[in-house]
C-alpha cells in the first residue's frame, strides 16, 4: 500500500472525529481503504512467516508450521 492511501486513511479518520463527520461515500471509502491496509499488513506478515525457520538443539533448521499441523 502506498503512502498516498495511508495519508487518505488518516485524513478520513481526522474528519470522522471532527463535528462535521463523514458522508456516506467517505465512510465507504474509509472502509475499503482500511480493508486494503489490513490485507496488505497480513500479506506481509504471512510472507515473513513463510520464510522463518526455527533451529532445534542440534542446530537443524525447521520451517514454521501452521498451528495443528
């Protein structure tokens, strides 16, 4: 997600706290931008965890597994 979209999320958050509030269109835009931001953060975290290894006592590397595997 680029900085321009993050700035827009922050702008809408400030406007939502102001006495004038948000219009319906701005509320929908804010929801879409927030969803895109959360998806980007989760995607980044998943990518990082996919490349994470755990070392055991013997020095062997093991990939992280999903819970329950």
